[in-house]
C-alpha cells in the first residue's frame, strides 16, 4: 500500500510539473500570498503564524464554508478536511451530526471534537445553528498536541471557530444575504416490481393466484404477481372509508407510490449584517432568520439568530464583547413514521389515504402515516443566550494580562402529544368478507392519548485568566510564555410532567391528563459539573525557522471527585485528585534555514514533531462515583415503589483515560505553492480506557466500571493541492486528500474478550469492542459456508447459521478520499466538493423490514410459486457437499417462500443485514457570478453576487446497498453507531439560489 501511494504521488507530481511548465505564459502570474504568514487562532485563543504551529491543523475559510449555502456549518465541512468524519445522527428538520477527528479513541466515552467559538468552549449544537455567513474561518486542530491546553476536553481535537468582526471603516457597511433551497427525498430503497398486496391463505379472496391470495388491506407484498390475471385491474385497496365505500387502484407497480408521501421541502434564509468601526474600535451586528418547511408535511423549523460584537481600545486596556441570542422552534412528528411508511405495498399510492383514519388506511396492520403527522407530534422551543467578554491590559510591550469569559444560558420547553383512537368501528354494508368485523379483530389495540411537557434550563460558565509574556531574548531567539487559570461550571435542571388519557381531546395540558405518570418515572433531575485547572504555554522561536511549543495543564474535575463514604466500617475521606496533561512540539522550516535549497521548484518545506499526554473523563457519568438512587419498577411489588441504589458502580479509584500521542508532519510547497503537499502520521495510545464488566446480579450490582483496557489509534493523512492554471482572468484549483485510521483494542479486563455497545436481538447483530480487532466492529450470526463459500443448508433447505457471533464488518472506513475544485473566470466561479469512503459496513434495519414484507428485490428474483432455493447453497450428504435443490422449509410453494422470509429462519442471521457502506458522494456544486465593479460604480451597491448551487446532488452506493440507508446515518451520537434505524429519513438533495449584496 505504501509503495502504491508513493508511486501515485510521484506520477501526480511529475505530471503536474510538466503541465505547469507547459502552461506558463507571459500573462501567467506565479505570485501567491504566503498562507503560512497568516495568523491562525489556536487553543485558548492564542494566535501564531502557521510556521510556528507544531501540530497538524487545517483552516477552512468563509468562502469554502458558504459556497453551497448549507445552513449547518458543521455539515459544510464534510469532504473538505482530511481525517474529519461527519455522520448524520438526525436528518429531520433540525439535523444533527457526530463529528470525529482521526477516529475513535475511547470505547465508552465521548469521541467527538471539541467546539470553541471566539476563544471559549462552546457546543456542537450551537455551532450547527450559527449562520455560516458570519463565520470568518474554522481552524480544525487535528493533533492532540495542538489541543492539549484544553486538557481532557481537547482529547479528541478541536474545531476553533472565529466569527467575523467589524471593519475599520467609519462608514456603516451593510451586507444582505438571501437564499432559497428546494429539497427532495433521494435514494429511497429499491423495491421489487413483480408482486403486490396479499397473503397466502388469506380468506378475503380465496381465489388462488399462483399460490397467493389477494388482500386489499395487507401491509405486505406476499400477494399475486402483477403478471397474473389481476394485473392492471382496478381493485379495492386498503380498508373501507368512513362512509363504508372503498378506494380503488390498479393492481400494478407504483414507482412513486411510497415517495409521493414526501413533498418538496423549502428552506428560506435571510441575513443582514451591519459593520462599522475606526482605528481603535469596531462593531458588528448580524440578524438572521431561517425557515425550513420540511419534506414531511407540518414538520418545520423557525430559527432567529442575533449576534452583536464590539471592541474598543482604551489606552493600554482593550475590551471585546460578543452577545449571541438564538431562538429556535421546531415541530416534528414521531420518528417511527418512516418505519411505517416502509411497509407500503408496491401497488399502493399513499396519497389516496391523506384524509383516511387509522381504521381506513391502506393497511389495517400499520398506522396511517398521514394520521401520525396530524396526531403524534413534538413541539420544541429553544432559547440560548451566550455572552462573551475578552479583556486585555498591556502593562508594557512585553507583558499583558487577559481574561476570556463566557456564560451560556439555555432554556427548552418541549411538549409532545398523541391523540386517541379507539378502533371501535364496525365494518358493514361493504359487501365483502370483512362485514361484521372490527379493527380490533385484526390484532389492533386502541391508541391511548398522552401528553408530556419537559422544561429544561442550563447554565454554563467558562473563564480563562492569563498572564502573557512576550520577549526577544536575543536577536535570534523569541520567547513567549502564557500562564493562567481556568474555571468551568455547568449546571442543568429538567422538570417533566405528563401521562395518559386526555379528558378533553385536543387540549394539551397537564390538567387534562387523567392518568399522570409518577414523577420518579419521568425525567426530573438536577445536575452540576465543575472543574478548574492551572495551565502554561511556552513558545520559543529561533531565527524564524525553528519553533518549539510546550504546554502543561493540571486539572481537577468533579467527575473524579469522591465524597466521604464508609465501606465495611472504614471511613474514606473526600478525594479530589488532580491530573497533569502536557505536550511538546517542534517545527523546522528548512527553506528558511538554508537559503540554497529554496528555489523555483521547492519554495517551502516544514517538518514538525510532537508528543502529548492528555486525558478523557467523559466516560464517567455525572455522580458516577456517588451511588445515587433509583425507583425500580414493581419494587417491592405491584404499584408500590421503593428507593434502591443504582446497580452500576464505578471503581472508587477510577482515573481518566490517558492518551499518549505521537505525531509527525511534513509540508511542502512547489512552484510558489502552485503545488502543495501536506502529510502527517500519528499514533494515540490509550493506556487505561474505561469500560463495563458485567457482574452477578445476586450481588446487587449488575455492572462495574473501571480502567480495564488498552487501545491504539493510528493513521496518516495526505493533502495535495494543485493550481494548474493561474492567469489574470482565469484560475483553476484542485485539492485532494487521503486519510486512513484505525483503532485496535489491545486488551480488556482479565477474562473478557469483548464489550457489547449495541445489540439487536431481532436480527442477531450488534456493535462491539473486540480484543485484537478494529473498533468498533459489527458482530452477529453468520451463514455457515463450505470451503468454497457456498451457504450450507439443512435437510429442509433452510440455511445454517453459526451458534456464536462472528465479526461481520467494521464501522469505520478503511480510508476517505476527499476532492474539491474551483474554476474562476473573471467574475464567474464554479466549485465542487466530493468524497469517497470504503471499507466500512453498517446494519440496515430497513433491509430487514423490506425482506419480511416481501418488498425487497431478494424476495422476488425468482418464481415464488415454485418455492425458494437458497442461491449457490449446498447440503452435506454422506460427508460431501453437494449442490442443494431443496426449497426453504422443504416447501416448494408460495407459502413456503413467505414463511421463510417472515420467520427467524431469515431474520435471525445477522450477516444478512450487514451492508457495504462504500459511497461516492458529490457534496456540493456551486456557480456564483460577481457583477463587475464597473457596473456598480455609480450605484450605492459595493458588490453584488448571485449564485445557484446543489447539495448532495449525486451519490453512488455499493452494489449490495439497494438504497436501504445512507451509510453515514447513525443511530446514536455515541460509539455504537453503525446501525441505520428506520427512524432516520432517507437522504435528501437540495438545489437553491442565493443573493449576496454589500452596500
């Protein structure tokens, strides 16, 4: 692999040199701005030139973030940063993501990158809701050494966000941005086109159609073939409507029968910013509004964002402030809706049932998704206030004192309700076999109404007080030292009320609940977490070509504090142990050290090395070291309840997980940066990760958590940049990246070989941490196979499965390729971003659902009336494997086929539902036109740009992923991702228009 990579790079570089040489003309400008002289913002807001940065980082500017008007600034990074993997954990109207740099390090704790906005720790949720157009740049700190100053919070890398400031112009300047997006569902599962509604043996229509019976109200496709005599006929469909009449449809495949449920979503974004300032002051005001009318009817988002930034120099004293107010309102339906929709028979167009009640839907065995939209909803109101202040006092040219502090106050009101439906109707006068029956006769239970209200508040304080020293010790040696103290304090409170049975339909209030839930069974809690730390940062520079950086942090956290406790008569005192975190790094620029090696070919070279030791205590739950109480259901008996300590216990001497990181990187620039190459290699060793050991429940403790394992995370990244053409009027840029990483579990607790993070009993598959394997892996039952790979079946033709779980795939890709390009011709700019992931797998619950309902292609690529013989299967006969001819269940009939796919014979083999996650995705395409200044010269408009763009316009999945799920969807923000649940909507693609005016 290394030889192949080296060869490919050599070919690319050689070809590029030839191409560049051939294209140089008198009009070709090779003058470029040296981006390494640009000052970047690092940890704790410390600024330094890129030359002096000793850890790997990548800066993404505003133009790259906003090129396709993605309303989510985090998603806008996808495909643009090597080593950054972004997975969607919620693709509803208010989407959310999981952001991991260089792969997971902890098997139980938080692996997501830290978010820092304008110098202070923030959250991913806030970043996802900041209008991208107000972001100046994002510095992605990949290496731990660059993030070590944040202690345990920075153990997974950091996204440092810098928002825009006002200008120095004393005139008011206005910037207006406006865009409109149109989104549609993309890549719905491919369904079979040969069979429709029905069920073998059903009595609604006893006519035999090739071994199947037609039934108009089935949620499955185990009915007659469309090629039968019923094909093309206008037949009854669903259940009788409220007036006992039937709806009708032709009995044939409806290509858009399920997709017609989704509408075109419309997102409108408008923003206005005002800037002004002077030589010693600035002010910036931004007002933004976004309205998202989602692809699911009645689901919407309304978001208002107000940001005010200002700064003033007062002699030796400087003050900068930032106030951000976010108001967000969403309304969504139940996430189970898509799972119900997947059960739509292929001959049904769901739009016919837009106004049908649950007892008159297209199937009596599923809840009408349109009814769900109207009657099962959650409404959320979020308000977040962020106040930030930066103070600086310069004692002299060398010594200054700074303070950076922020408070974040949030409030959330969430109300959810489900309306009742009794299913108390009697079907009559329909002249069909269902006359005289009731919906409950088909196994339905009445839908019980409920109402719940949750009020949450949160408050977070973050503050850094620093003393800063900046000296030139000699003409060649620079010295910079920062020492400071950090305090973090976060608290939250949640109050929930609610219960079942609303007395007055449609009145959603706790006073209308007839059967309130007990408070102890609801989400009612108060939490508080605090930490403080001393830290220091040292930067040395020699002759502008050699730099050294060292950091140290000593931190204490309430997560690892232990209150006084008596164990077996022994009094243990209060413990609040602190932990040191440190890092060292150096960078060397040979092209500045040795003038002779810098020339027309090689114009820049930089080598950096670093080492760090950081920690992560996020695995320890709040109050984990204090055994808090719980109210177990049914204890001691019946409706009586008592108070018991939690059954999960942490070791009292537990420590944070410690990561020991080593990294080396190389940066090269050729032909005045017309070609750039960045490469880095890293290894992170986790010496004592925290995980859970299951214990005997007879002890009263079911789980015990301690430092009981080691793991290793390692990989490398390559970034190649090319500017093949650069003239006065035309510029073409290319950028490609290759990143690979893996995390191996080196050891677990004595006697343990694996830890389960997620399990799906229905499909016999789960997500695990396994000793000696990459983390995380997918394990499950597997088809037994002969030496040639053929599936072994038993005497009844059913496949044999392993009795134990086997490794079926890994969640993280072998590597990620990123690609971006841009063409600029005068005022016209065309840009595109794409990426490719491979080597990863995921568990598709949608595939299991489609198989059991007879909708998947696999259930119809043969003649069902003749039974189903497992393709390429063998039987063991007299000690020899021979080709199998026995149909499943030893039943050569349609019923035998249906019985196989709807029972454990099919659903219990986990291997069947593990899908290749390989995907090539075009993330963004954007075309922008900036009007020439000559046209605007006599107007009040300074600049005007219009553009069109597309997000996610084109995907290619692996062959065995028949659009079951987007491989990037995840079922959790935690480490048990890799399961694509039916609560996730399909992928969506977006086309839009935008306008940007400055005056």
